[in-house]
C-alpha cells in the first residue's frame, strides 16, 4: 500500500507489538526526505482494578514536534516488517453532524493563532517556525501556540482538528471516593452533601434490585424513599398506629435523590430492568430491538391468520331491538403481498371451526362470495382463491390433533408463534389496527375506548345485523387490497412494482409463482366445514330442528318409509348459512341440500343467530311453563275439593225411568245427525269404513 501525506506509520517492536505511531506531514521524494510527527506511543499504565499490574496502552504524545526521516528508511522498514501503514485513523476528528457554535468559536480563535504559522513557506523549518511563533505569542502564551500546532499536525492537518475535545475531559466511568463531595450542592441550606462510598453504592444497588426491578412496578422515586427507610435509619420508634417507624439519618449522612438517580442511570442494565419489571414475554413483545425483516419469497408461501373481538354491537336479523353481542372477525393475509385473502365474521368466540371457515373462504371464489352479500365485483378486484403452502397462527385453536385434518387433507403446513408473541404476526396485527381506524370506528354501535360520564350506551346505538356488518367488512377489504402500502420495504426485484397488495400479488404470481394451490370446492368444504349428524325422516333430512332436501334424496327416495328418528347420516354445515347443509355419500359425492320451508328463519339467519334466538325462546317457554303449572295446580286443587261418593245406593223405579228417558233422547239425537242434510248446506267428507259400519248399526237399532 502506498503512503502519502497524512498517512500513519505504525512502528513495531521485536515482538511485533505496536511501539509508536507517526503521521507523515510532508514528503519530498527527490531529496528522499519526509517530515513526520509522533502521534501516539506505548506507555505503561497501572490497571485500576488490579493494583500492581501493569498494562501497555497507546497514549497521545503530548510534547511531540515534527522531525525528518528518509523516505527510503520508511520503505525499508515496511518491507522488513518493522513498520506498517495503519489504515484506521482514530486521531482524525470525524465531521460532526451539527457543530456547537461555542466549539466553532474556540476552533476559529485557535486558527487565528496558528494559521499564519502553518501558512509560511516552510513551517517545518525550526528557524522560520520559531520566528512565526514569536509573532503569534503576542496574542497568547507560547505554550498554547505549541499545543494548538501539535493538535493541528497530529489531527491530520485540518482546521477541525482544533475543535475542543471535551469528551476526553474528566475521568469518565471512574468513581470518586476521596475528598469532599463534588458536583451540585444540596437544596438544603448549610447542609453538606454526602460523598458516596462503596457501601453506599452496594446499598443503592440492593434497593434498586429489590424494590425497583420487580413486578410491583414502583417508581424510581418510591424505590429511593424505601431504600433510605431500610438502609439509612438509626433505629425504630413506635408510631401513632402502634407500629415501628424507622428513624431516618440526617440528610448529610444519606444519599440524595439526585445521587440515587445518577447511580441508577449509570449502573443500570436496561434489558434486565425491563425484564424484571415487565417480564420476559412483555419485553419480547414491546421492548426488544426489532432488527430483522419478515421476508417471504412469493404469494401463497405463507398466510397469516388471526382473530379479534370487534368493539361493536350487532342486532338480530329478525328483531332489530335485540342486541346479539359483539362479533369476532377472522382475517387471513398473504405475507408476501399483504393481500387480505379471506375473512369470516361470527358471533361466537374464536374456535377451530371459525378459523377453518376463514381458511375455506381464502380458497373460495370471491366473485361468488361477494354476490351472496349483494356486491358485484370482477375477478381481478379480489383474485385470491387459493390454498397456501403454510399458515402461521398464534398458538390458538390451530394446534393439537384437531388441526391435523388441515395438514392431512389439504396438505397445508401449520405453524404457531411462541406464546404472547404477537410481534411475529405484525402484518396482520397492523391490519386490525387499520380496520378499527378506517371502518369500525365509523359504524353505529362502536364501543369507544374513552367515554365520558353520561354518554349513551353503545348498545342503544347498535343497528347493524351480521349480514349488513359482513357486507361493510367486504367493502373495506376491497378498498384495503387496492390501497398503497406506505411502510412496505421493496426488495431489488419489486422496486418498480407499485406498492399495492393486488399489484404485488399479480407480480408475484407472474414472476415467483409456485406456492399457490387449488382444490375442488367440495373437497375444501369437506375438510374445513364443521361436521354434524342429520337424520332421514319422512319430512326430509332433519338437522337441528330444520328439514332439508336435495335432488339425490328425491331420486333415490330417501324419505319413503323413513319412520321415527330415521337413519343417521353424517353432514357438513356452514355456520354462516343455515339454509343449506352438505351430505357426503358414495353415490354422488358431495350434495348441497336446501331447506324445504322457504319461509323459515333459517333462510335469513346464521346458525349462531338461530342458537341465540332459540335460547331466548327457551327462556320464554320456561316462564310460560311456570304460569301453566300454576294453572294446572289450581285445577287439580279444585277437582280435589269435590266430595267423594261414600258408597253406591240401590236403583229405584224413579232412577230407571230417568235412564230410559235419557236413552230416548240419545237415540233421537243420533237419528237427527244421520238424517240427510239440506242441499248446499253441508259438504260431505270421506269417512272410513269403520265409521260407516257404526252408523248403519245405529240406524238398524232405531228401526227396531
């Protein structure tokens, strides 16, 4: 490596250890001459922590002045390995981002002194330099002139080398345990401060560790007060409540609050403090450094799935005055493009069924899905209808044996984050934040985070049912998939792609496809929709109190002769739609069965709504049953009050005459009923043969 002006030459001792460092100030190769100045040299220093031990360190030479060396001497030393060129230059002042005006003033004042000296024709000639120094000494002391010249030459011969080095002043990191207390005075008049000793620091360390770095989350001020009470007392006295109270030492014998705070700020380990105060889980989630990047190569390589309980109340689809609760929103997002590929809205808590339905929605044709909710779109507006290679969840329902069906049937890998690590799915967590800010907060029935006394209950403002709410969420998804990603970090391949989820999705399919897969909708439904047991009856396929039918059932006469509960058949059902169920059988595969009664509530409500309404009806029936029981009890009591017949008496002639009279009345009434009706007055209904035979016998008895 060539050396030139300002190069550093490091001279080595026989053990190949650096002995001193020189800076080349000027070079005159024709005359084989170079001017150098010693910048630093190796000196022996006693180790602070190990008295008696000596360590060799490089220290700036304080009285160095320029001197001459032969260029050939330097080159020969480099070739023999006695010297080498040092690439790192720690003595050149880095250019500060923002210079302090006071430091600039000090630099300019120093330059006014030495500027005329270094600007002469030959500043390295002792005779010429001495004359210039005598002139400059009229403005200040000769010692300051030499000090500034030395700083200029050792610092790389730049004007900024004259900037003050306040960062090197003092004894940074070294404790002061002797002499009077230094630093600011106490706020108490005529009260000297305390010079801290090692014992004081050990006590403060113990107070910080025991009282501040724990789950109680005391403030540092409160930890200081309790530390003084524990370690700096002269005994105890009995307080007003009869309990021992510490008698504190005078202020001059205990650390002040500023000393305690200074000791904490300089001795703390921020990582340990946060972990001890908030726990490792919260530290990893909210405080740990985020230096990595979530990178996925192509669309469908990884889907992220999560759910949240929406802060909004919904009403029933059939009774707008009945509030049915807060919905759960499950969202599936593609990690590569940030495209929302699937959603599911439910009234129940997060479960395996709800997450499985969201995955089924991700693989579903979105044109058909939107059409069911009264929204007409083109395929390119929501192009996602695929299964991914893998799905990342948060250790919720998608773990354990119940989720094996997704892996085995659909060949989709399932991954789960560590517990309490929502930062692993920052993309979808941020999606929920946008959903709340851009959509939910503007809907009636939204639950405000901060409310004032007297505000209306959000349940009183609720007016959306689950179908209307789902439609609004779909519209938000369509707008979000076409919105610009402000914080998206493109790579070298996607630098020219518009940072929009749909654009990134389409680019990834064209240039990095390979992870997306499709399966027949019937197979996806069979793998993901919840399972149930239906029964074949004469009225249809019975499931949860409703009756369904399909073309296969009519063709194969499933309902003929199906008496009683009927044969049990496995089925699948969609919690979002109670108007249909799905039957799997060997004859025709996967059949969709429609509800028989078109006016049933199942045609307009989800299974969750039907269950909520069924529970309300059951409660009403229970109340009505109580009233009916009271009525039956009153009837039974009235019957029980009738006096019982003590014994049977003999039949007299008068009783026989009354019986004959009653028999004659019955006979005349029967004859009247069997007489032919007047024309146009009575419509004859078909009767059974048993009734006809009984009527003929009655007529024959009357004729006799």
